[in-house]
C-alpha cells in the first residue's frame, strides 16, 4: 500500500490501515445535478462509483431516489480495478420541486451479479440541494412584504443555492449587524460575468440604513462588514458604521483579489470607535480591476481608500481601472487615498476636509509605486491648522521593473491656513526625483512645489 500526501493525526488518535480485499463497490459521490438549480427544472443525475476492493468490478445495479420520489434503477457495466472510478449518468433525469430544497440518494448493489458486496456501509451516498435564487429585486427588512428579514438571510440564500441572474437587494430602513467574519460574498455559484449583485437603501437615503461591522468575532479576528471576492458587487446609499474593530486588518468593505468591477456610490463610512491603527479601514482592496468609488463620505478612518494591487507576483499586469471621484474624506487619521501597484486609475475631484485632531502626520494621497497612465486631479485638501505635514506623495521603484514618469497630475489645489509654505500649493508640478528622507524608506519621492 502506498500513501501520498501529509497525514496529521489528532493527538491521541489511532489510525488503522488495511489493504483492499474481496469485492467492494462504493457509491462515492453525486456529480450532478450541479447548482445553481431552479424550481421545476429537469436535471440529469450522475453517480460516481469507485472500486474499493481487490477484485475487478464489471457490473452492478445503480440507482437514485429524490426526496419524496420513486427509486430509479439502472444496470451499469464496465471494468474498474482497485481505486478506479466510473461515472454513470442515468437515462431518467429528475425534476426539481417548485420551491425550497430537496435531497438525492445514490445506490449501488448486486455487484458482479453476486448480490451484496464486502462492505454495505458505503453502498449509498446522499446530497442535499437548495434551489437557486432567480435574478430580480428583493427587499430586506422587517416589513410583511420583505423577502428576507436580515442581510444575513439574503446572503446565506445566495451562498447556499447560488443565483441565476443579477440580484438587486433593497434594504428597508433600520440597523443591521453583520455576523462573525462579516457578510461573506466569497463564493456564490452563478456570480460573475454579466451577473451582478447590488445592495442599496430602499428609500435612497444612506442615513436610513446603518450596517455595523462584525462585533462578535474574537479581538484578533478581521471584523469586516462585507468580505467580497466575487466580481460585480455594488453598494449604494448605505451607511457603514465601524464600532468594534479587531486587532487584525479589517474593513467596512473588504474587496479581495478577484472582486473586479465593484462599485461604491453615495455611501457614508463612520469609524465610531476611533482606533488609530491599520485595523481601521473603510474600503480596502486587493488585486481588483475596474472598481469605482464615487460620491462617498468617509469620517474618522485611519485608512479611507486603500488598494494594494498586483505587484507582479501574479502575472505581469498591475491592478487597473480604479476610479476615485468626488469623495469627501473628513477628519482623516492618516491616509486619505493609498494606492500600491495600480495603473490606469482616475482620481479626481476628491475633498480631504480636516485631519483628525489627534493626528500628528498624514497623507492626503500616497501612490507607491508610480505607474503608467494614471490621472490625478481636482484634489482639494482642507487640512487642520495644527497639522503641517499633510501632502501629496508619489513614490516609485526601480525603472527596470515598472514604467515611471507617466503619471498625469492636473488642477490639484491643496490649501489650508497655517501650513508651512513647502506644503501650501495652488498648483502642483513634478520636479526631478528628490532624495527620500531616510526615515520614510529608500525610494525617491517626487517633491511638490508651488
């Protein structure tokens, strides 16, 4: 017998291994139906069988039964030796119920025409299904006409059965608390491509719907509100409140690698706890392309808009297509907009209005490294009078690894009473790269002058 891979037995556990013997056929898995499944849908049934004995298997009776239905039996023939598998798709398909859920059980028997095999405990396998949600508009809330009582219930329904079309969730006025780990949009069957998922206020007012982050996770956990990995997710006219931030990096909206073409429009982000560290994030993005962040308000966050894109570890392309337009960042604790390893971005007409009273240093924009084709404009920071070290910073790495000097910067108008002249600008221009202060790293920094 040959064992491959790593085995990590639990402490105190005893494992017994034996060589195959006799004749034994296992009903291994139901390979179909495959979600997403809709009501009254005709779907094929495929049973995978495996030879777990010593003798070759050349024939068997296989069958399946859907919840509440009759048993379908068919003959299988072939030749599978120890460890080999075979798939049998039944000539008789099943029809799903109109609503709800159902189960399917697969069977094997009369192996090689000899009746029962050596181990009858593995002669059946079962799988449960939840019907997918059809594309359309659904209401979340406590009213009698709402489709789901909570955001959790709506997200769970998508995750369990998948979706067959674009989903538009309208949230009734109220306060909603996310579950441990946040609302999980990391794996939804049917999402992607032209199929989108949207969440917005039913009334169109962000003040009417308040979404709190995970307040029940352990202190070391990432207490997100939404944790997104599927593409095409949008949020509009909602208020996100960060109340209980863990010590791990957390965000109101956490867009993981692959969450492309997301959009956040007309939302309000409030950091109520006021923790001034990296765990305080409003919007945090990984390697996501085509994200739009437009017309939002951010209050009291350490990181307001943060993206750490593809640095070349995955393929050669940087994350691209980010649009950050007409956002207001109030009482920023450190970083207003922080972008790393991105290209072809549009950052325009954003207002940084006052740094937080407890802040001692901050960046309105920080872009690292300098990438090709990005456009920055209409930057309007109104900084607190007691914070002279607020500025627009661009960093670049080695030219042999990435294009440089291709940024276009236009109509930036930082101003504020009480700043030193080196940070009081009416117009921004690029000079030659200047030596970067040793305390801030080894890369050169673009100096900005009047």
